[in-house]
């Protein structure tokens, strides 16, 4: 955990906001209590991302994720963490219709989970909604660049910010969401030079994912870096472990021992005679 974290409680939104240009913010996704327990001491921020649709539920995209799913996983992560700031995604279709719809969804998620903030995708077109939520006590993490909820209009998971027009649009989006009150901005799948320019331009922290080392922090999907999600590996992911292979090996060994009647052994059973004496049942 960062030396600048709140040792008396969770990392707060204002503390994260104050990290602009300072010590990089460490962020990973979390969807379950056991994983949150493992990540909590190392991360400043835990994101309950709608990526859980693909990582946990095997969906092809994030579009079918529901508010109830986000609430249930948000509760699980809150139970498993004590130090990190927890942010929960607003799922597709739960906030885009109007700023009032966004408030109803966000307030419900925060009330039910106890998380500190919500995240939503979109640039200048979501600025009014971000300002509306912020003015009503709901901190917002913005998300620009590659936006998984817009996979159909973007034509797939493609890097963003290529060409002068696209680059300028991203910079405009970043300025708009920062001015609207977002306390930080996720910049995903973006050309390095554009992500760097955005970080140097806006006055709130940027959290990169497939962006630039110049960002004020980084986020990745935990299962990606641990080798627990094998459907595909994005270019920007660095794998720090191959736990998927370890799980397969362990389960294979268990299956072999069960089939060969090697497990359970005497030490795993109750009431087995030991050294000539009967063990109490």
C-alpha cells in the first residue's frame, strides 16, 4: 500500500485527486472478496469493472452486464478490502439516457455497496451528467479513449487517438470531463503521445490502461496479469504470473489421485487407527 494512503481508513477520493503529478496511483480490478483481500494492501484503488462480464461470466462484451451484478460484486469487494478506495462501474444502458437516470443508478450502487465513487464511459457528451452527479455528492471517475461499452460503434477493440482529428477529440473530451468535476480519468487503449498530452493538460489524475507511462497511475485487469483469463491477451498487458497453468496442474493432480484412490489418505479422514490405537470419532 502506498505510503501516502490513509492509514486510519480507506484511501479517499480527495487523496486520490491530490496525487496528480505525484506518486503514481496503483489500480487493479477486483470482483470477489478473496481477490480483494489479496489486492487490498498493494493497491490505492480497486475498480469493480464491468469487465467482470467477460472475465467472470464468459460474455463476449460488457454490454449485457446488469446493475444487480455490479452491486453484488461491489459488495463482495467492499467486504474484502479495508484500505483501497473502491470504485464501481455504471453498466451499459444504466446512465446514458439522462443525467437523472445516471443519478438513480449511481446513488443506488453507492447506497447498496458502500463504495466511494462510480465510473462511467464517455467524453464531452457526458460532461453534463458528470457535473450533475458531482454536484449531488457522487464522485465520478471518467473513462475516455477505448470504451468497451461503445464496442459496436467503434467497430471493435481498437486503439484510439490516431491522426490529428482523433487526437484532438480525445484531448477535448479529457478537458470536458475534468472541468465537469471528474476526480480522475481513465485513458484506455490510446496512442502514447496523446495520453501523455492529456496527462500534461488536465489538472486531475489520469489512470492509464494501454496508454502512457506518463499517466498519473495505471490499471489492469487482475486476471490478465495473473494468467487467469486466457480468451485473449491485450497488447498492453504484462503477465506477472501464470496461475492458470498452476490451477490446471493442481486440479489434474487431484483428479489423478481421486481416480487412483490415493486421495483421501488416512491423514485426511476421521476415526482412522493410528499407531495401533483407535482415534476418537
